[in-house]
C-alpha cells in the first residue's frame, strides 16, 4: 500500500496487508494522527503524527542540535553510549513525547516510575533527511510490557523558528507481532520520499 502526503512525507510504501485505519485531527493546536494497520489486526500499527504545537524551546533546540551532528548512537542498552547520553536524552524529554518518560529521565520507582524502557536512541539518515530513531517498550506500572515501539522523529521545517516535530511510529502490542512486522516497518521507512 502506498501512502501519499503524510506531513513532510510525500510517499511511503507500507506492508501489503496494511490498510488505512483511524484518522484523528483537531484538539490541541493543529494536531493530526493517521493510523495504518493490517486489515484484520489493529494490535500492530504504523502511525504518522504531529502533536499540534512546537516542541518546548530548549528541547526543540537540543533536538535540532543533535540532528545537525553526524549520525550517531546516543544510547543503547548494550552500553555503546555517547558520553553525554543521559544529559542529551534529558534535554530531549519534551521532544520525545511519551518516550521522554524513560529510565534515564525518571528515576522514580513503582507507579510514578517511567512508562517507557528506552533500548536505543540514535540519529539516522533516511533518504537524505536526518531523523532521530527511538526504540523501546512501554509498560504499565507493574512493569508488564504492553507496547513494543519504534519512533522516528523528524524536524518538519528546519528553517522555521520553532521546532515542529513530526513522528512515524511503529507499535506492536506483543513481542511476536513486533518480530513479525519489524523488518516490514524498516522497509517502509527506507521507502520514504520527502516533500
């Protein structure tokens, strides 16, 4: 399935068994969300979204600064981390949305602890555009996984004063679905043509 005009994306090829799901617009600012999932299984999805407003200025600036550098792994659970990983990720908390509440930015335990377990954060080049790729697992307060996640964060208009971040998100509710569709999501990301 080919998609057209998803924010800064001109076209993107989705897995063949995916169909257009729910679309949401309005609410806060100019937010929008377009969801695609297998025709018979909404428990795995690829979503293109914009949160509706610019990132908080310091976080947006940190995001742009990171994207301006050479592609690099900032953090990985296998310990191949940038020396300033914790500081960089803390400065990106707002830019990362829900993934910003992770084990590096929130040291609380129990119900007030982080909702996201960050596995990897890196900058990547996708067809000429630098983006931030975030990998991890959302879980409940009992630490039970409920959403396996990859988020691709893009500066929608690098020349604008305010940093407006668009996202492409892959989510699977089980590890099995993540394993089944992960490589297809990676193929979709590689197929992106930008506006």
